[in-house]
């Protein structure tokens, strides 16, 4: 496989595997917001068109790529891509060492087959239904770090920051390479 940016999915996921009820992110966790801001600062990001529009005004000092089927979509910042493979090519051409997929559910699902790394915030609450995060089979993914934080006065839910790695040796689909 030729060299390409590391593909990282970054998400906050409920205890029952959802990222949203369908109407925005259903928790308010300042520690997670800061972790997301710090991790993605100055980085190349890939966002589904719906999440990109939800996060309008947020992309200063970042390089957003917007995943859409539309050939005419014109975002106010960043560039449009039609596939994860194209996003990897654009980020590589821009000199990115890593591309962070920031959701939502469709974008995570499209990127998961090519992902190398997951940075997940496990949130202690359950949602029951909503937009799911893709499965993370323990046979494919190895947890390499974890930090736990209890609920407190400013966090209604306990949360854990966890990183998972999928060894590059694992067979990836051909369109994940450049
Ligand atoms: N908890 C978290 O960490 C987190 C993070 C981010 C977002 N969210 C939540 O996730 C929800 C949105 O997720 P979502 O699944 O509805 O939408 P999404 O993934 O943000 O965006 C979906 C759109 O992306 C484009 N798209 C998706 N797959 C594509 C593909 N393979 N090729 C080309 N274009 C593709 C399509 O745009 P067009 O319709 O323009 O073709 C599609 O309508 C929101 O509630 C948001 O708050 C949660």
C-alpha cells in the first residue's frame, strides 16, 4: 500500500452505541468539547454534509473537507469531496499526515472500512435509538489508551477517552490506498 494520511475517526458514543438522537449531540460535556477542539486544531477534517452544516462557523484554523453526493454543493469554507478515497487524496496533496473523520453517522460508516485509528469518547448514558456509530469488533481493534472521568458538577455523565488502533497489516479495501 502506498503512503497516505492516517485515517482517524473521532466521535462521542453513548453506552449503547449511538452518536446522536438525530437532532444534534444529546449531551453537554465541556471536557469532551475541549478534547475535540485540542485534537482537531490545525488538522484536516472530513465531515458529512449534514454535520458540516450543523458546525458552521466552527472551522477556523482547520481544513474541512465536506463529503457530499452533490456536484454543485459550495461550502463557505473548505472543499467538497465525493468519497473517502478522494478525501484521502486531497488531504495527502495538502501535506496532511492524518485525516480526522468528525461524523456524522453516514460519514463514519463510509470511512470505517479504511480507518486506522479511533479516538472515542465513551459517554455513560444510553440513548435507546438514534444515529449509530459503526461496530468496533475487538478482533480488529486494540485499545491503546483510556482515561476515565466521573460525572461532576459540570458533567452530567461520566466519560472515558479511549484510543483504538487497527494494525496496518489488516487487509484494507483497495480503495483505501492512494
Ligand atoms: N457524537 C458525535 O461525536 C457526533 C459527531 C458528529 C455528528 N454527530 C451527529 O450526527 C448526526 C448527523 O449524522 P448523519 O448520519 O445524519 O449525517 P452526516 O454523516 O453528517 O451527513 C450525511 C451526508 O453526507 C453525505 N454523504 C454521506 N455518505 C456519503 C458517501 N458515501 N459519499 C458521498 N456523500 C456522502 C450526504 O450528503 P448529501 O446529502 O449532500 O449528498 C449525506 O446526506 C447529527 O445529529 C450530528 O449532531 C454526532
